[in-house]
C-alpha cells in the first residue's frame, strides 16, 4: 500500500421502504459511475453493525493514490455524471446522505 493514500468516505442511508432499490442503485449504478474515474484506485461499501441511526447505515470508501487525484475528483466528468444521476434518483431510492470527509493516510499496519 502506498504511503500517500487518500480516502473519501461517504456515510448514507435510505428510507426503510426503499432500501432494496437504494442498494441496487448504489451498487450497480452510482458506485460504478464514480469508480470510472481513473484516480479512484479502490472503492468499497460497508453496512453498519448495531443500531446507531445517527451515523448512517452505509459507508462507501473511495481510495486515491494522490492528493491531486482526490482534489480533481469533484471536477471529473465521472463525478459530475454520478451527481446528476444522484439528483435524478435520490427521491426514487430514498438516498439520505449523512456526512462525508476526506483523509490522508498517516500509517498502516498489516499482518
């Protein structure tokens, strides 16, 4: 793993009655649109364990190898297409973004 890894984390959830549609859309459409950006090296989705509804039930993590790639991401055609699709679909799939943040890797350990 490079020492200069950067991540963008997005926490979100859906209304319970639209959760299946939300997960299908996020996994099959939204995430692939964002992953189309060459600066994204890895994308992962997680489901929260436990029942803390304040933090968002789902977490997406996008990994970048450079700060430049992360900074250029919001201006990329892939990001803009994903945001346009989000605007068109957010009501249909009940997308409720909770928070997002970017981080730079300080150090990692592996076994």
